[in-house]
C-alpha cells in the first residue's frame, strides 16, 4: 500500500541536494515525507500542490541546507508526521536520538527498544522510514559495522556517513 493513500498531503516540493533531488511532502501536522526520487518505498506521485513556500517545507529545506554545510552541528526541528505503525514510530523515534556522526547496529536498536528478539522487525521499520535524513536511518549499520541496506542506495548511505565524519573503511567507498 502506498503511503500517499494514508495521507492528506497539503503541499510538496522538490529540493536539490548533493545526493540528488529529494521530494518533501507536508501533511497538516508536519513533514510527512522526504524521499530521494529513485529510492525504494517512494510513494510515487503525490496528490498535493507544489508549494515550496509552505512553512513546513521551507523550514525543512533550510534545515537541510544547514545539514549539508555543517552536518555535525545541524539539528532538525521541523515538526515531523511520519505515517506508520506504533512499532515503526517507536523505531523512528529511537533513530532521531542518534546524533550526527553517531551510529548503532540493528541489534543495539532492538535492545534499546526492549525488543531484543525483533531485530528483523526493527530492520524492516528502519527500511520503511519515510523521512530520509530527517529520521537518520543511514546511521544504522550491521552488527559487524558493515553498511547494510538503505532505501536511498548504499552510495548515498556512504556519502551521508562520510559527510557526518563517520570513519569507514576505505573499501566501503569503492564497493558497489
């Protein structure tokens, strides 16, 4: 099921980023979507007017600009309104607690949520994050520190982590 079927989008805009165009979508409650145009789980065309000046979208765009300039200092304060189950929302809330440059494993995230046996469910929730960058799912690594899936693509995950100063083995930058 597409997220757009669950939302009453009020505005959308496309912003340029160093990693490609990012579609931002606002609901009446806040930023509900931030997807790279070619990423997995993109909801497709949204039934919302293009409105770059919408207050939520303008704030999100400004905060993204600050993130690209100084990722370690940037903080996202845009009100967020991701559509998801209670479990997904709990996982996404835990992700928001990760500071720029900080990483964790799926297992550590599951233990933090007191769901140690639910590593795969946590991973699935991470993968369904509708707010790329704002909910920093790119900061979750495999138990051995490896880059694992990222809906926006591993090249973007590498770039986001590198931009935040996360030390990664050199071979991760040449792997496909």
